[in-house]
C-alpha cells in the first residue's frame, strides 16, 4: 500500500519536471565553437573580429558605428537545397542589428545568395555595423514556419586594428 501511495505522489512531480525540458523551448543558447543543430542545418560560429574600417589604400570603407565580422560554418544535413537567411544580432538592451547586405572589403564573405546543397558545408564571414559591445547572434531554424531559434553568445573582444597604410611619396628630385 505504501508503494502505491509513493507512486501516486511521485507521478505529478515527474510530469512537472518533464515539462521543464529546454528541448521544447523555442530559444536555445550556445557559445562560440559549439555545433548548433537547427535541422537540417548545423551552424558553428568560429570567431568574431571587430574592425574600425575595411579595405585598404584608396578603397577604405568606414562603418557608422563599428564593423563586427563573424566567421561561421554551415552544414546541410538534409536531402534538399537549403537557403541560409540574413542573420541578426541582439544587443544586451534588446536592440537588434541586421546583417549587412554589402560585403565589400570582407575577405571570404559568405554572400547574399547562400544556398547549401545536401551534405555540403560552406564557411564564410558575415558583417554587421553595430556599437562595440557583446551580442547574441540569432540563428533561425531553416523551416520558416517554425518559431525555434538559437542564440550564440558573441562576447566583446578587443582586437588590435591595423592602421591604414598611406601611399609612399614618390621622389621626383635629382640625386
């Protein structure tokens, strides 16, 4: 009789704890370097770098705030081609910043039209123009009907910025 009473009391507790699972949540948080499965895509955020400008010499590009370059790898584990949408940064104050559609001056830019074939992996850099702080990169599920997404912590990391090199003056004088 005590066993039946124990099971009857434990059953509601088990049901409550099962409802607390994070897998049922629409929001899942990860760190840089983690494999992030959002079927059929698997993302990995490799690194982040802050820049005060892009390009060199006479093709300098200056941001409104500051450039944040994020290197990521995306693998399609599904059976059909999948398009990777433009991504969004979320700041600590709730402000959001959309990924730049202009990759001028970005080495290995991921591009705008990014369709990944089955069993294919693509790696590249995406660009944001945002204030200097820590962020979360929002990665949506490939299925637009799904409300599931992942957030990747992008901690503030100060990188040394290389200075712009001015062209050397030519000497036209007599030696």
